[in-house]
C-alpha cells in the first residue's frame, strides 16, 4: 500500500469522540510550546530588515487537516507578530495573509466552516491543496511556516516493505516497529528523502530571514518503536486484523500488502536530516514535555485516539466496513490485556525553529 498522507488522517465528522481525543492531544502540544515560540519570535524576528515597507505578513500552516487546532496555532503566531510589530513602532500597519495547506482530498469546506468568526478580522485565508513534499507556494512568499505533528507521515510507504521477494518485506506487521532491521532501514531512507524534499520546498517559499516552526514526535536514540506504547498499540491493531482474516472478515493478502506510511525517527536521525539542508540555520531544537504526558491513559482514550488517526488509511485499503469491527476488537483486546504504560519507553516531542539564510 502506498499512501500519501501528509497530515493526521481523520475519520470524519461521524466519529466525534475519536476526533476530540486526537485533537486534544495536538492542541495540548501546541499550547505547551507557545511561550517558547513567543520568546524566540520576539527576540529574533526582524520585521524591519525583512522589508521596512512590509504591509502584508504571510503565514503558512502545512498539513492543516480539518480541525480547529490549525486556527489555534496560526492565531498564536499572529498574536506574537502583532506584539513584535508594536515593539518596533512600525509606521505601516501589517495585514495578515494565511495559507492553509493540505492534501487535495482534504475537506477545505469543513476547515473553513470551523474557522472562528473573529479570525476574519485578523487575517485573510486561502486554502492551498497539494502535498507539502514539494512546492505549494510561490518563491519568497511566506514569512513564517508552521507544521504540527505531521512530518512523521511519509509521502509513501517504502516499496520494499510490501515486496514478498525483498528482505525488507514486513509480512507480519503493519508499521515500522524496529523488529526487522531491513524494514527500519527502508523507512529511514524514505523519511530522509521526504525531509530533504520538504525542507528544500520550504527554503524556496520562505523569504530570507523567515522562520519555519515544526512541532512533532521522535524517538530517543536507542529506543525502538516496539518498546513504546504507541508501537504496542499498532502491533495490537495488526493482531486484530489477523484475527479478522482468520474469520474471513478480511484477507491475509490484504494485510500483507498494508503498511502505515508513518516513521518516527530517532532524535539524531531527525537532526541529521535537517542539517543536510544548508539553506536554514537551526535556531532552536529542543525536546519538550507534552502537557498530557502525566495523564493516566485509559483504554477508551487510546482506542478513540487511534481510531481518529488511522481510520482513513484503513478504510482506503480494507473498505469502510472493517473499521467498526476492527476497533471493537481492539478495545476488547485492550480490556483483556491492558498495556502497562508505566513500563513502556516514551516517545519525545520536539520543537524546532529554523531560520532561512
């Protein structure tokens, strides 16, 4: 299965509780770095040097999906830039233009229907369909780019992992869990290629001195995906699919050809992939605590969140009739064999600010 997924796929408006759980996780992550972003932008963004006569300040949110979190992230940036504007005593008041980018199959109508009414007074909105693994905006057109929890979604599944003749065939698993070295290497190569293309495109779209802000997840060096609870969750979902194949509710062949286009790099891999692009300086790269880390996770929360995250790609491959039964079985399996979250190793949340040279 080769799926182009640049943002968290959602299961749509029917799955309200799933959507809320996943949305809450992302919003908490965005809020967790708001103060750090504010301090950095106030200190380092130089509006006057960008253009003394600048009248339109442009922001792009890449992989915006259909939820309200994208508006929340954009509003945070606008509020900070307006504060910076007041500090510089500019004579030309800024107007704000915001580009919301996502794949062409994103429901931009839903996106703009959920836009807060007050935002119409703050900025002008434009929907930009297209994969962010490539150019989607004109050269030198944006001042700040932003992306939240997106770049672990690859442009496609590595072809080798679905090739029965390849040593990287991922026959018994539906994701990169780091149990098969060749599979991990294939995913790593794809991630590195994708990041190279992503950063090259952003370097062309940003003005000199512009900022690219990225919030996302990675693994600590030396930690394997199967040692984390999200890795265990995906393996358990794979087990549920196998159970359904045994009962004739799907087929082994479909499972063997299904892999999630997701890769969580180790922190050194992430840094190395960024450093390959010479158009940016790394202004900030730090690991931050997610506000929900200390929350006691429940089976219901985990089931709802992963239904929200994975329903779209599962429907595309197996058909929509599979989703309800799959997550019913998943919830049942978790209740019988609960995950010991305390013993699992943790993923990390990173916050990166890059500056265009």
